[in-house]
C-alpha cells in the first residue's frame, strides 16, 4: 500500500463541531465538582483499582512524581487524603488506561484515516505497545523489532553529511537521568541541536533572569507563600494549570497575605477556592482568593507594571524611606538613577488606558504594595508568550528590586513551570545553547570534545527543516507538530525530512505527519514500574522550586514490549556510535545510580546525589539569588534595573488580538475531555471568546459560526469553523484554545531575545463561516 501526495494526512484537527453548552464563568475552583470529576476520570478509563493504587502513591514520599505540572510538594506534612489534584488525576488516568494501541490497530487504520480524528479522539485510543515503523511511501505503520528500529536510526544518523542535520527534541516529562544521557549522546554524536518544550514555555523567564539575577529560575520556595504580605499572580491560571498551588495560596491568605490577580480573563482559580482535600473545603463556601482583580488587556501588562512603578515613586516622594528599600538598592542593585529618570516620560492616564485598567484600580494595587516588603510575583504563559515577555519579567524584577523584595523569606520571583520535569531537563543540560563552562566539565568527565556551536531552538529547528538543512528529527516525548506554531508550515517542514522518530506513551498527531520514513518508540510512563535487573527503579525530577526528588512507578506496564527511555537512549547511542564512543552506555543502561554519579561529576549542585535523592523529600539545588546574591557576568554581585518600553499596539477596525490558552480539560495537546468547567464552556473546543460589545459592533451574535484569519508575513492563514462565545474579555481581545488555532500563529511571531512563539499575541480577523 503506498501513499500518493494528494492523500496527505491532515495536520490539523478536523473542522467539525460538537455541541457547545455555555453556562457562564465560575467564581470558585475545587470543591465537590473537582472531586467527582477526578473520580469520574479514573472510572472512565476503566481502571478503578489501578487508578486508586496509583493515586495513593502519587506525590507521596517514596511514590512517584505526578506527571502533570511542576508545582512542588510540601517539604513535610503531605495530605493523607492524597497530594494530588483533579488535573493530576486526569493525567494519571490518561497514562494508567488499559486501552491499547497495538500492531493490529495500526494494521486496521491507515495514517491518513487516523488524521481525520480529533486530538481528543486520537488520545483516547490508549497506550502504545510495540515499536512501529512506517516505510517510505507506506500507508500503515507496521511492527519492527527494537534492534531493527535502532539500526534504522543509526543508519540515517550516520549517513548525514553533518551531525548538525539531526535534531533532538525533548518534552519536559523525561527524567533527569534520561535527559542527561540524551544530551550526552547528542553531543558525542556532534550536535547541540536540542530544542525543547522550554523554547515554547519558560525560555522567556530564563532569558530575562539569567543575566539579571544570575540564575534562570525562580527564587521562592513553597514556604515563602505561607508567610508573605502580597502575592501577585500575573498571566497564569493556577486553578487549572497548577491546582496544588491553590492550597499554598489558601494557606498564605489565612496567614494574612493579600492577592492581586492580573489577567484578561476572570479565571475562576484566581477568584475563589474550595480545598478538595479538606472537609471544610469540600462542603463549605470556600474562600475568596484575589483581593484585587485587574482585567488587563492582552499585552497591556507592561503599561500596568509601569503605572504601578509610577505610583510607587509618587508614594516614596510622599513618605521618603518607607516605600523603597534604600539600603538594598544601594548595596545590591545598579542603574536606579536611569530607571527613575525614565518616568518623566510617562503619565498615569496614558498608561491606564494602554493597560485597559482604571486609574482607581491601579492606585489600589500600588497602595497594596507601597508599605509592604514581602512580595511574591508569580507568572505563567500570559507573560512569557508575549513579544515583549523578556522585558515584562525584567519589569517585575524592577519592582521587587525597588522594594528590596527578593533574596529573603516570603519574597521573590515565581515563574510557574509547566511540564513536571522541564526545569530538571534544563539543569541536566538539555539546552541548545550550552555554556563553555558546562561543556568544559563534560569534556573533563568523559574525555570527548563536545561541539561548541550553538544549536537550533524550536523555531529555528522548524525553519531549518523547512529549508532542507535538517534531515532527521528525533523527539523524546511531546507532540511537536501540534505544540508548535504555524501548523501548515511546520507540517511541510516535517514532511521534508528523511526520518522522524517519536518516543511516546500515547498516539498523537505528530506520528501522523512524518518524514519519508517514521518510527514510533513506545515507552514507560512516570506511573509505570520501571524494572531493571529484576528490581523496581526510581528516577529523579526537579520541580518548579529547584527541589530534586525521586519518583518510583507503581503500575504494571501495559505491554511487555515497553522499554524505559534510558534504554532507548543507550541503545540508540550504541547502535549509532559503536566503537567511536568513549562512553560506557551499557553500564548506564543498567544503573541509574551510575548515571547519577556522572551527573554529580558534571553539574554543580548535585553533590552526594545518590545519597540525598534517597532522603525523604529530596534536596534543594543551590540558588544564590534566593539568598540575595546576584552573581552575574556583567554586573558582578548586583542586580540591574532594566530600562524597557511600553509597546504601541495598534489594530485596524476589523482586527483583534487573540491569546491561545488551555482549557480545564487538557494537558497541552492531550485532550482529556471537552469540559472547560471553570469557564462554563462545555462540549466544544472550537470556540472564540469575544467581548459582547465587539460581537455587536461586528454584526455577529453569540453562537454564530466564524472563520479566523491571520495575515502576518503578507500571507493568509485560516482556522475554520469556530463558534462565538460572549465572554468577559477586554474589548478587541479574543481567546481561543490551543492547539486548534496554532495554524494562525506565524513562525516569525516570536518573543524578543527568547525566540519563543508569541502564542498569546496573535493578530486575527473574524469573518462569518463559509463552508
Ligand atoms: N491541567 C493542566 N496543567 C498544566 C498544563 C495543562 O495543559 N493542563 N500545562 C502545563 C504547562 S506545559 C504549562 S507551561 C503551564 C501553563 O499554565 P498557564 O501559564 O496558566 O497557561 P495558559 O492556560 O496558556 O495561560 C495562562 C493565562 O494567561 C492569561 N493571559 C493571556 N494573555 C495575557 C496577557 O496579555 N496578560 C496577562 N496578564 N495574562 C494573559 C490567560 O487568560 C490565562 O489565564 O501549565 C502546566 N500545567
Ligand atoms: N498556541 C499555543 N501553543 C503552545 C502553548 C500555548 O499556550 N499556546 N504552550 C506551549 C507550551 S507551554 C508547551 S510546554 C508545549 C508542549 O509541547 P510538548 O511537550 O511537545 O507537548 P505535550 O502535549 O505535552 O506532549 C504530549 C505527548 O507526550 C507523550 N508523553 C506523555 N508522557 C510521556 C512520557 O512520560 N514519556 C514520553 N516519551 N512521552 C510522553 C505522549 O505521547 C503525548 O501525546 O506546547 C506549547 N505550545
Ligand atoms: Mo509549558
């Protein structure tokens, strides 16, 4: 069976609607609905026993790390009711399912036909069970032995004229141990082409912070939330994307903290919370979370932050010495004069207008901060995926520097990471831009010369594939096609390759949009028992706050053919490098302890790794900024105030800004269901949230079917068949769900400096649907 070009698989979700029910925005999260939703998910996958066994082990000491988000577990007291949340349970149900995608399934279903399904339908097919191979021109995947699969990969890699024609992607689920070996293999093979999901996620945060505070990570710990004055949550939706953060916010509030929420959407998780792990929370009224909600316009955050600074400067003039921390500024910062000097060019009314927030609300926000010294700023994709995200995060730092509110308890920066081990992957050198110091250490430990030339990030990988400069794409997890921007362009890029390889737990669209040949390599998930030499092993991960901890799966793998990710890397390395290699891959394949020993030698901060990772709650990696030491290349032991600009956002009459977000019922491209419960949107993902005034002005009605267009780079991009929902978003702002609208995001629409896709800032036009 061969494939002709006109029969190309659909890189997008099919244009079909289900049944939208809109019941209005909620104002609390958690409580009974969250509990019942999570139990329902375990039952739906037909896994009550597997599910509950696993649930009791999730996030417990000695158990496994939840495969969902990167929010930390409490250092001591963990809830006996379970340290998990509704969305952690859904993530687990998705992995623990006993449904299987077997060779028989692939024999029955052509790639072309599978691509007619929605991502939701594809994901529900179950766990992958055996390695599969798609020969050139074939219509169906067929089984292949592990040995033959590695031979194919080795053959392709070794045939490349340059190692830089291979690209090795990582999604942030991979353990520290696998990730370290994976980057080691890529480097010994000869390339730094290691794009990862960070390049779409918190690269912006790292880019903003590394040169300014000396570390590209946050500075707070969980305990800081319990004793602080003010927590600002900007561009993040904790109720859905880090639900266990809600317990920390609740505890902080009980201890007297105030919360300011800055978001174009009045997200339920910012407004109120009923703790499903406490009886009062399950049954009671719950607590109000945000003391102040600022409905900022999309990308209005810079104006908002500058307005707050302007007002803080005013109050410092009125109450000298009481608002700013003069001693801290003098001792630990640089550039205050230029920073203060710029404000002669700003006025409050203009900034308020640009932010879309009233002057009164801005004054209230500034008043909440003026006389407080312990402030935590949390942020997520609402900032990092904006074109000026790097600048905005540095502006947040400016505020904390003014207040001396960093490097001490109860205060600091909290980028809320995404994937459960995305931060750990970076720590163990999954990075397309390794530093010379990092490479020197690897060279000293292993004795080979690692490549120095920086590699491709995600956006540059896609461009390189499209330009024919790369020929082999290997993905350690993830769903590259669907997660990345400009879907049609990216699909073209992937189709130009000689070989695409995906190490995966579940079927996804990236398996269906492939190179001339393709491989799917199935692997264990976090909750599966990883048995090596007859014993269940543990791996380790790092959470959002720099704690490294062990994780040990408890479930029987769904198929005897699954091998762990570490074996996949080691066997690929042995097949590809053979006697060229100076690394003992065979040893690492059989001993995670041996891998941890070399991580310890190669990366500072992992002293006594094997011993400390076995301690109850793991260990903290060093973080000098947390102690108020800002060790940067350029400014030595001071953190700089950064001068930034407010963007001038101008729209034509028929244009809107669009932010793409997650629903409450998905993990990135894995769609758990169709219920965005907290937003009251059920049964449909193809929606566009619009302000009522905009709907009227454009002559539409709520419920109308529309097509969405983007015209960046002088070309037309179309996402067809969406339904209008009248929603409390700022005027001329719209919100849709990813990945359905990634097709509208130009590959060139990126964040300055971090080169991340600007997925929260897409200019669109909306027209009546034509079928
Ligand atoms: N259940 C679940 N958990 C997850 C994930 C998941 O998909 N499902 N994904 C994981 C990953 S990888 C990540 S990175 C995180 C993502 O977690 P979040 O950062 O919360 O991600 P998003 O849902 O994309 O959007 C965040 C918020 O940004 C707001 N926003 C949009 N534009 C702007 C703006 O211009 N300014 C401001 N201030 N806000 C804006 C949106 O309204 C939304 O509330 O969650 C992680 N956890
Ligand atoms: N428009 C728009 N685009 C976005 C975003 C956005 O907000 N808007 N967010 C971006 C962000 S923050 C991120 S992090 C990326 C996410 O990008 P990715 O990390 O590439 O995507 P995921 O959807 O998390 O990957 C899901 C797949 O991972 C595989 N998988 C799950 N668990 C495991 C495992 O344990 N091992 C292995 N090997 N595979 C596993 C499964 O096969 C599953 O289908 O998307 C980005 N794309
Ligand atoms: Mo992410």
